[in-house]
C-alpha cells in the first residue's frame, strides 16, 4: 500500500539534484529560482527522513525552509544594498 523505499529513493534523487542545481545554478539572475533550487534539496532530505519518522521529517522540513529562506533573503538584500547585479 505505502511503499517506503520509493519515497527514500525519491528523496535521495531530489537531494542530489537539488544540491547540484544549487551549486551550478548560482549564476542564475532570478532570486526565486535560487530559492527553489535550495528548497528541492530540503524536500529531498525530508522525504528521506519521512521513511524513518514522520515528526522528524516535518521538523527538518520546517527548519531547513526557514533557515534557507532567511539566509537567501539576507544575501539578496545585501547584494542590492551594495548595488551588485543579481
């Protein structure tokens, strides 16, 4: 009914793809795309942890989403303050 190995492997794939997109996609000019690249890997980690414990997956997703969003927004505003081209 609910196959956990599918979610585990999907989480591994999303984590790898999201990490590579974050590394190689740093030259993207759109800040929304940068945020989405990092969110893909956090969703992948949450799917991996979902196979072990539901509460652990939920807490990890919320924590990574908040931290990544705060860091990226801070970086974007700093770049705009110094007049750098995004």
